[in-house]
């Protein structure tokens, strides 16, 4: 019964109830769960009930639709956010202007990670709360800086590299990160790709045998009902030339309740599945988020992290070392550190490229190699990912090479 009900979940953005349609019922029969208040959800449910170790254990009963409750009760406008954060009237009015252009959504769980609501420099707050700076457009910013739309041979599919494609299954997210590359998908009039769109994309993959890997992305793919996600995964997995499937999601970071028993049961079926998450600051690694990652790992799924370099959030060697050491301790591999893309409304987050290289230099040798991500600049106009690192090669010689160590000691290596 649980699977048949979940397939027809209606998770809308309007205040009210969470309605679940039962496909065994006649007509429009719905079961509704009353909407919890922001206050109770934030203070008790999100910090106690929903996140208790007992309810988060893999295979525990009673997990039900708690992640739907959390999603439904997210904070979606400045007026509701002002119940928790002190805003002057003029500040609130300006933020409402930002909200009109770039919508907001913050889960109560993620909001609870802000240590001081009055601190505008809190690294969690910077990622989720709108800023006036989003209305300032930098000279190099574009709405689609990676030219994903132009590189879509069919709707909801981006084909940039020869052997892999990006399948966008939704434009919705559990939380709208203020630095997001795909802000273009946030519009209130946007709809998710239909199953016909997805099947057309899969037909393209079948016809192009050089494609061996599909990256399922969005939005956040885990926002789909578990049954719909399972259906899409099964279609992808059935393609003969597909060897690897990846999912990109911030769910373990912003709504760890999503990694529940039902989700783990379906993900465990796919032996070639990888998951990439996005932790950007050590304050995001909590018992709840670590437990969510652990459940995925226990399903046999490798979990890697792709951070974004953000000014005022993680743009120091100390911040990145703390983050990556903590990730290693929960068995999540620090994979990439991305330069923030040149998307409209994110200029205030971007650092000079040189800063990313400096951070990697201060990490290399001073912490485990497993803790050092690859620094990446995603080339504009679809040029693709460019890995950057400090220059450890001084010169090549007939006898070998002149190298620079992590302590800046120059020495000759004879081959």
C-alpha cells in the first residue's frame, strides 16, 4: 500500500495540508495531514522528533512521510522568515524584491543550523537567505553561463562530454541555494519534465552508444517521489550502453529525513549507482546529515562531495581543511571544489580564481591527500571542467625534472 500511495504524492507549494492520493480508491479521495506550524516544526520536530536517531535508522518503522512534512513546511517567503530573523522594514521590503525574481525556500532543519540569526556573516545563512547583492549583475554573468540549454539535443538532457550526459528530471529543490548555477529553473511557471520528455532523452542515449554514464540532476532528483525516482532509475539502468549512474543531491545536507527506509530500499537495487552531495561548510555536517550519508554508504553507494568556493563561507584554507577532514571522518570523499559559476545574481559569492589555487596549496601536504579536492573552473560557453592546482613542476630536464615540494623546497628528480 505504501508504494502505491507514494507514487501519487501531491507536494504543492501552497499552505495547507499534505494530501496523498490512494490509487486503489474511487474518485478524488485524499488522505490529508494537517500542516504543522513553522514554530513547532522548527523547535521540536526538526530538532528532535524528525532527527532522532531512532527514527533515522535504516530499516526503522514509522518514518512515513516525515520528509514530505519537512518539505511542505519549508519557509518560502521573507514574511515567514522574519518570524525567526530580525529584519528592519526597509530591509524586508528590499528582500521581497529579491524574492520576486529569485524565489526562496529553506527547510526548517537547515534554518536551525544558523548559529545566530542576527549574524549576516553566518556561513549557513549566506547560502539560504536572499541578499540584496543578488540584484546586482556582474559584467561576466549570464543566466546560463555553461550554455546548458544550447547543448541540449532533446529537452531535459545536456550532452557536453562524449561519454556522459546530464539528465535534468526536475527544476525543484528542497532549498534554493543562493549560489545556484541553475537559477533559471526556479521560475514559478516552470514545470518538471514529463515522463515523455524523459523517455525521449533516454531514446537519445540509446541511439548514442558512446554514452556510458548518466548523471541524474535537477533541481534535486530526490525531491521526486520514491516510486517515480525508482521508475526513472530503472529506465536508465535498462539501457545496454549505460555502465554508471550518478545522482546529484543536497538532500543529506538540507533535509536528511529524505534518506529514509523506502529510499534506501530502491537505491540499493542499483549496483552501479554513485551519489554526489554538496557540503560547503563544516557547520552543515551534523549527526543527522552524517547519518543520512551513512545510510547511503551502507547501501553500497559511494558518496562524494562537490563543494562550491563561496566568499565569506569557505574561502580560507582553515575552513576547507576543517570541512574536508570532517567529510573524511564520515566516509564522504572530498571530490571537487568548484569555482562559483558566473551565473546572474552570484557575483558577491565569487572569489578570484587564484584564491582557489592558494587554498589547495595550503591543504596539500598539511592534511591527508584524501582530504584534498580537485579545484575546478567550469568553462563558460560549454568549454567544460578545467582542473587547476599549484605548479609543482619547475622545469623538465634531459635527466628528469625540477620539482617544488609542498613546503616550496625546489629539488631535482632524476628519472
